[in-house]
């Protein structure tokens, strides 16, 4: 019998819970919204990201062996905020015995090692992936990396063209602690990514969703996931919009805002201290910080349709391969059959 289905009594549960399921990615494909909707289900426990690493622990995606400069310090990547396996397991210690335990880390799908590491500690786990049309996915990802300060090249076209240089360790932004995350073309090797999981998990342990379906019917897709997880799929579902895409008006201004916030360097620390002395916390949070965000962020710029078409032609073989892998016509769904 599958160990996933056996966990129905205190005796069958280990002291420290290992996740029963993993949302493995991709980013900007609805993973945050899915996480938010699943964690509201009474039979599911997923850590609260507001309390720490929660939604994105990244524990099993340890693919960055070299320290990278991050602001004024140097770090070696060992999982986003996780030091040891016990630290990781502590994220799930508040789960009730009868709850399914899960986590969501958008790096697990494109990481070359996460699938094998997850299979080694949780061979009975269930795996959920979400796939999105490649060009739209990469454009949205680029905007998020800009917002998160991991990317500094504002031009989407130029950022993608830096892939080869970044593979060689060149043109890495100072705040990017995981350079591999900036190699855009590696993100859309969809079939290769899914096969890494098929090597460690049976087909019935994997659920591959399509972003378009999730956008068209949030509740229906979530009920499909609930059925996959063997929990009550008739429970009320609260539809959640999460992690909206925004545009960065000025990378330089955003960098300055970030450095002011962290107090990087004596001069900026002094300026930050003076600002705090002259304002109240309520004024800063209610007026100054929102004004800063409006000055830095805005609506995403319109896509460069010529470049988007170039990307679609480039990645059509991947879409064809994914269509065959999933036995679904994604070529027509994503409009790749109309490419010249």
C-alpha cells in the first residue's frame, strides 16, 4: 500500500513531518495562488511564508556551490533560509497528524538536483508542476527578477541575450545570489525537467497542470489538485490572486531605495537614521513607503511582440516535445501552429 495513503493515525506518523507533496514550480505560473488556496484547506498544512521561509524554502535546490556577492557580504547558497534538515523539518512541526503536509518552491522544477533529493527523502510524495507558454513565462519571470533585485538588465531582450555570458560567470548583477536563476533559456527545458521527476516518482504521483487552465478556472483546477491529494474536494475554495506582475520604472532608483532601506554603507545608514528621526513609523508606512513604491514600480511595459515571436519560434520544438509528453496539443493552445 502507498505510504501516502497510510498516514491516518498517530502511530503511522514520524515525529518530524516530511512533506507529503511538493509544488515544484514554475515561478509566475500560479504557484503562489495555488499555495494560498491549498493552505486554507482544513486537511492541508503548508507553512505561512510570512513567518519565514514558508512558501519558498528551496531546501532541496542546492545548485549554487559558489559564493556570490550580495550587497556588502558574501554568501554560499544552501537553501533560501534553511541551514540543516532539522531546520527545514521545523517548518512543518505545527501540522496536525491528520493533515497532508506540503510546500511550494518554484526552484525545484528547473533545479538539476532537487528531484533526486526529494525522491531520496520522500519517495511516496506527490509532485505538482505548472507549465506556461514559454515566451510569456520568460517575460513575466524577467519582470519578477527585476522586482526582486536579482536582475539588473531592464531590457528583456538584452537579458535573454546574456545567457551565454552568465553561464561563464560574466555580467552577474551584484545582488544576484544564484546566477543560474538568470539563465533564461534553461528555465524552459520543460520535458527535461519533468523527466527528472519521472526518474524518481511513478506517473500517478505526478500532476502536471497548464497555467491557462488555472487562469481560466481557478476553483476547478484546485479541486483537481485536492482530488490528487486525496483530501475533501468539496470544501469551499477561496479564489486568491497572488504575486501580480509589475514593472520596474528605474533599476537605479530601485537599487537606491533598497540600499536606503537596508542602510548599506555609513553614508546611507546616516541618511536612513536621519529620516527615521524626522518621521514617525506611521508616516513612513502610510505615506513615504507607498510613495517610494509608486515611484519605482508601475504597470508592466507592453511586450516587444517582435521579440516574443522570436522566442516562440526558438522554443517551438520544446512545445512540440511537451505536447507529445503530455499527450495534449499545446502547440495549438499556445498559438505555435500559426508561427511563420
